[in-house]
C-alpha cells in the first residue's frame, strides 16, 4: 500500500480521502480549516498535518481537491506548499476543476523539482465521491498517469487519460458545458409541464425512457418539483467552472452561446440568494419568473 497525502477536505475530498484510508493506504490529510482535518482523522483513523508541505513529506502520491486556481497554487507552491515537501519522482494528482493555464504552470513547476503532475478533475457529485463512483478525466505524462491510476481507482467508476497536460481540464470543461444545457432543458420541460397542467412526475416517467432521458432527469426531477435544491454541486462553483469554459472558448475560438446564456441564468439564481443551491435551481428561477 502507498503513503499518500490528501489536500482539501470539502464535500468531495473528505469522502475521497476516506476511501483511500479504508483501502489500506497510509493517508495524511491537510485542510485549510484544521478542525475539518481533525474530524476526518476521527472518522477514518488517518493522520493530519498543519501545512501541505508537512502532509506531503515522504508521500508517494499527493492528491488535491480544493476550490480554484489560487487555492491550488497556495497548496502547491511556496515554502509551505506541497511541492517543497515532496520527494523526487512523487506524483501530484489534482482533482480540482481549474484552468488549463494553471495546470500547465504547475506541471512545469513540478517538472523543475523532479516531480510528476497529473490533472484529474472529477465528475459525479457528492454522491459519487461518497460511493466511490466518480468519473475521472486525466491529462499528463503516460508514466505518471499509469502510476496514479490504481490509486484513483479507489474512488472511481471510470478513470481515463485523455491526453497530455491540460487534457483532463479541457474534458471537464466539456462536461460542464454539457451539464449546463441539460439542466436548463430539463428545467424548461418541467416548467412547461406545470404550465400545461400536467403531472410532472408522470411526464418524466414517460419521457425519461426515451431519447430525452439523462442522469440529470433521473436524479434531479423529483427534488426540483419538490423545490429542494440542497443536493450536489453549488451554483457558485458552477459559475466558476463556466467562467473557465467561456474564457477558454474566447482563446480557442469555440462558440458557446447556450453556455453563455445559462451562465447568466445562474447569475440570476445568485441574485435570488441561491449561490449555495445546487445547479438544478435553474428550475426555481423559471418558477419565479412565472
């Protein structure tokens, strides 16, 4: 079994690190709020460290799942960053959704220290993390990926290398672009059903078995109809991700009109006080509009 560090114990990282400890690995965790790390150790029996550098010392693999580009830089770089504590040829695996720019920056910084870096953003939400059923899309050198894949499979239902550094992040952008359109489409369908005086549950029971079916429909329609939006990925984080998508599209020339529109709809949800609601709250916006 491997000696591991896990940096970032949010709704995704907390259970992911738990799966690693439960699989018999020696896991040391770091979290910006130390109390969260102590709670994790109480629940799972691993170790804690006060800085990313100390968590990473002696580790074969360092996994991270933090908030954004700046958060990732802060746990990787500097005197107390993980890179300063990692041993030669150790592998850093980043599960955060960040820009391809910071991924390339940190890949180069890792190489300069004789370290390996794999970008490995995740999809599957909190339930996927808790059940060990995440989809992991990876970029980086083949040898680094091959070394890290068995570790990631501890909490994955699918783990695949898409290409070189940044390919994982670019694939995650595709994922978020697709989700944005799907959730808006589902919201409009349910809103239309309500306005037409139809039973939304009966409608979904029928259309979900045909071409309209999707994960979002199967897993979110009931909570949407019940006006419950405390499940899964928050609107604030989705807007962060869509911002990355739109900025990258400006650079590579991709046309994302639907994504840009849905991003503005999520901005409306934030104005409604729903920044921490889950992404299916686009339906609540439509209900408010009448």
